[in-house]
């Protein structure tokens, strides 16, 4: 899954979700735990929560890679983790600006808004967008994760660390050696 990057490329890991809706707080809790760990240079972790508009504007600061962490219902057992590579909206701008509800913006809505903002501000959206999702058991009102989702948080942290490790720039000596081998 790794792609070549520029040495100064920035990565944003954004935990999204509503902590008052049970397992919807998965992304926020995972981001909180990840922020306590040593991370590669040029990597930022943000607890976005339900502030999707804030995320779209933050991405205008220029990130090469975005990792969204969120509860993602796909019909598997609660606690199942997913890594989804988002293809993005393509090169065509959306015909209409997405409806904005600052507390109910899905990742697709945030990315569509970002595309619109980038077009208006002459910015560039992230080259790569990954979604690390966890199958929720319940997104009903209530604070706290269910047992299977809580158990998945440390696994998600390790998974994201692995994704960041795979996506980091290679050491200059490695790049030089690879370049010399192709001459």
C-alpha cells in the first residue's frame, strides 16, 4: 500500500466521530492513544471529533497523506478493522457544494468540501487518503466504547503505526543505492 513520497511530505491522522454515540467515538479514542506514541517526522495527529468543517480547512495547510480514523459499518463482526484507500472525487469539481452540517459530516462530505475549497483557494488536496475503520457494535446515545471496539483500539494504533512506517520517506542512502542500481 505504500507510495513514494517527498522527503518533507506531511501526514495528518484525524480521529473523527462523536464520543456521545458509543462506538462512534472509536476514531477519537484511537487518535488520543496514537498521539501518546512516538511518530515519524512530519506526522500530526488531530482529534477532530465532529468538526468536519475544521478538518477540511486544516487540510488546506497542505498534507501529502490523510489517514481518517472512524467507526465504519460494513457488516462484519464488531471490532473488525478495515483499511480503505479512498479514490477521491477525481479531477472534476463537484457540481454542487455539499450540504454542511458541522456535526454530521461524513468523510465523503469532508473530502468533497475539501475539493471545493482547494479549487477556490488554488490548493491541493492530499495525494493519498486512507480510512482506518472499525466495525461498531452500537452507535446509540451513550459514552464509552463497547468491549470489542475498545479491544480494537490498540490494534488500530499498531495498524496506523505500520501504515505510517510503510509510507515514510526512505533514508537518503537507500534512495541513492536504488538510483545507482538503475543506472
